């Protein structure tokens, strides 16, 4: 019945509409899921998630060596980490919290890559103590800091140097990271990247095994990655041949986007990897260097479209000639993406999905902020209190960016497969919100 619905959403076999216009997720009516687990609810479709993992883990053409790290900032719980480990992916982390979550989920420390432009000494010490496989050097200050920590631990820490290649993809400026004006990494222009490599090479406690770059997020074209690969390979060859570093790995980062609207063109993982890896292989052959092990960091492209967030409409407000509002029991606290950069998710009612979408609604959250909106001016059927709304493609950068603003508790996260369901994260309660509060003695 998908083709008869006026609503756009990910074309996954786990998302269907029955003959009565009811939204089914992995065969389960959305309303039934809320009845069992409460509202709002983030649903992660397990079969789709595993299918995406395997699409990225599929070997590219040729004999090129490669490694996949899941970009855990997209969404991470111990259960997500366990699933990624089952599927053979490593994990990239940017904090002690993400690292601890990955390890608790069963990820081998050797399969963890640690990022971060402001890693403090405690985080670096925690990474070294736990045997993290790779640490990405992002600034000059952490070179000596990490070397000292490694020396105290009596180890030689494997590291990457993060390079800013000067590639600016077509995406929102808040998620561009590869241009020269970026808080991340060392610029190629001006020689900062070369200086960083030379400094790392001075410390025997640091083993420079490769270079790293990341050009941005929600990128829907392969060619910007190819352009970045070309610049990185030039520097890779220079570091190997002129600076004498025995590099063997090149991390080209993640950032592949997904379809949030009908006009978006999805990137096929196999085609993307084939184009990118063929370019690397041809470049290396042409310039007479051994092909490095290529690392990628898919995150959103693995988990984004597998997420569906279900809300219940609490009230409606129709302002004649201006706007219709439907207020739900969530909002910017569980999905701040619209408030941050006006990101639009596909949305549909969980019932009546075959009826004409003949009204224009704006969906607002429950926080005391005019900017607490989930979407403006979207075509939906008539809404009323008690209706369930489904926001699609919310697996990445929604719950992971959630807050407790207005002391709103975060929703539960449900892993839903074919015939099985289990919580990845329990729903927060008022007790959880109060647990870390403290009243200084003089206020009692």
C-alpha cells in the first residue's frame, strides 16, 4: 500500500501501510508500540540496520584493504555497540563516555578509534589505559600530552594525524568540516599538517600509522570524497617518501548522507566504495606507492533511515490565515535538528495514511521556546489530539543529541526486529532527572 500513500518516507521493507491506512513498523502497528512502551518512542528497525551494516562491510572490488568504523556519535548505546561488534564494524568515539559505552557493549578496544579536537588529559589516559587501537591527533598541544601518557604507561600508541584537505562539500555550513576554516585538524595549506607530522615523529612513544580527514556530514555526492582522497594521497606520499614515516593507513572519514526528502539522491554504498577505492588504487599505481589500508566511518548512512520517532498529539491550534499548529509530547529535547539547522524529517500520521494530505500543519514541541519546532508547514491530513505522528529517518543525531531542557525526560529507544523487540535505552523518569541534583547544606 506504500504507493497509495501521499506521504514520503524511507522505502524499507520494514515500513509498510496496511489496507486501513495504518502504519506498520516491522509488522507492528505503531499505535500498539506506543501502548506497550509509552510516548514518545524512538524505534530502531533492526533488520534494516543490520542490512546497512552489511552493505558497508561488503568487500570493494579489487584487493584493496579496508576497515569500517561506525561513527558512534550518530547513535550509541551499549546495545548499538554490541550490534556493531556482531556485524564486524569498529567504533569511532569522541569522548570517555562513548568509549566506555562501546567497551561495555563488547567492542574490542583495539577496534576503537578516538577522535576529538579538545581531548583532555583524563580522556587520553583513559584511552591509553584501555588499549584503544587508534587516537587521532587533532592539535599540536595533544602531541606531547599523549606522548607523556604513553610513556608513563610503557606503550607505543598508534595514532593518525587529522588533516584538513580544503574540500568544501555541498551541505549545511554547520556540518562542513573539510574546509580550511575549521576547528578540526591541521590545514594542508600553510604547512600545518606537515609540521604536525614532524612533531609526532619526534616522539618514540607515538607510532604514526596513517592520516585522517573528514570533509563534512550529510554529503550526497561521491566526488567530493574523491577530491579529498586525491589531496590526501598527495600528502600521504610526501609523508612517506620525504618525511620517512612508514604510513600504512588512510582514513577518509564518513559523512555520507541519507534521503530526508523525495528529491534527495541516495548514495549506494557499493557504488560509492567502488568509485572511491578504484580512484585510490589507480592513483597509487600511477605514482608508484603501495595502496594504504582505507578506513571509512559511516554513521548516519548506517542508522539514520532505520529510526522512526513516534509522538502523540496533545493539542492543536488553528490561526485563520496564518498557521495550524499540532503540539506533541516531545520536541527539541529529543530531536534538536530543526532548531539547530532547520533539518526537515519526513512526517506522517500513524493512521489514516491513505487519506489525502490536504491540510498544512506545523508540528511544535512541548518546551517553553518559540523555536521548539519539529517541522514547519508540512502537508498532512486533519489532525486532532490523540493522533500519533511518525517522524522518519530519525536514527541519527536525534536521541544522541537529546537534552533535559525544561527537565523533560528522554524517551525510550526500542530495537524492533521481525518477531522480537527489546529496549536499547529505558525511558527516563523524574527520579533519573533528580538523581544527580544536590542541595548545598546552607540551603537546607
